C-alpha cells in the first residue's frame, strides 16, 4: 500500500525559495500531486523528473518547491497526494504560515 509520512506545520519566511518535502513510500507510485486548500497546484509522474507550474514545481523526490513565497497568497493547507494505476491513493497535509 501507498503511504505518506506525517508532515509537521511550517512557518516560512516571505521572499525566499521554499521546499516542502513529501516523504512517501509504496510501489508503484504513478502520480504525485500537490494541492493548496483543495486546489491542484502541480502534478507529475515520478519518472518525468521535475515538473513546473508558475512559481511551483515538484522535484524528483516529491518535494514541492515554491519560488518567492509570500504572505498574501501562500499561507494555507498544502496536501501531497500520491496514487497509482491500481487505484491506491495516499495523502498528507501540512499547514503553512508565512511571515
């Protein structure tokens, strides 16, 4: 089965590049998606390498990278979702505060 390790809340500094890890396991993992407040930000297949959508990108290891994090729109609940073709899905949430 797929799983995601529990993620602690984060307080981040505005204006910096930020990395939010998604520690997951299980096999196979066919899709990784990061969401913010239930809306998709960026999605990739682990075999594709880094995927980018605006200021957001997913690194090969599933980490979400945010360029120039800001206090206005980046605070909220982020969710890492992994899934496979067998229909297995796992997700984990992290609350992010920006100062």
